[in-house]
C-alpha cells in the first residue's frame, strides 16, 4: 500500500483493491489549496486513469463551498471514478446530500455510515485486472 500525508489527511492507495482512501485527521478543516495538493499527490500515487475513492470524514467539521466545487469539477473528475463518503454526523450528511443533489458531481457518489459498506459499494467500480 502506498501512502502520503498532508497537514489534514492521510491518503493511501491499495493497489490490490484498486481503491484510493482519503482519511481526514481529527479537527481537520480543508481549504482549497490543501485539497488541490491532496489530489495532485494522489494522481502521482495512482498513475493514469480514474479510481474509486473512499473519503472518510471522521474528524472533519465541514468542507467549504470552494472545496465541494473543486471536488465536482474537471480536475477531480480526472482522478475520481466513483466516490464513497463515510459520514459520522448529521451536519456532514446534510452537506454530503447537498453535494450529491445540488453540486452534482459527474461521477457516482454515495454516502455511508461505515467504511465496510462504502468499500463494498466501490467494488463495482474497480477495474478488473485481466490474467494475460
């Protein structure tokens, strides 16, 4: 598993699973510059193509409108094939639903209350490796 850290997150790419994990650190407040850095470094981790992403929001209060806009924009869409967001409180669930239904990211997005269900849902978007 390859990984890196930013001041607000730990990002891991599990090549076997084909899933990119973005885990927020406790007390995190994500600004646009931090999220852009996280996506740029993630691109280096995963290489070319798009991958399913599991975003675990534990420890996060909220994401700014600028961050949500970036997440639904073309740059993030070049990396994200599908997004599973694990939320732990009603505020983030409301923000997540707003992101899905109003901001409307151009990739499948769903909210979950635990990582296991999120990972299972993302499984359908994992690129199957052919045996050659």
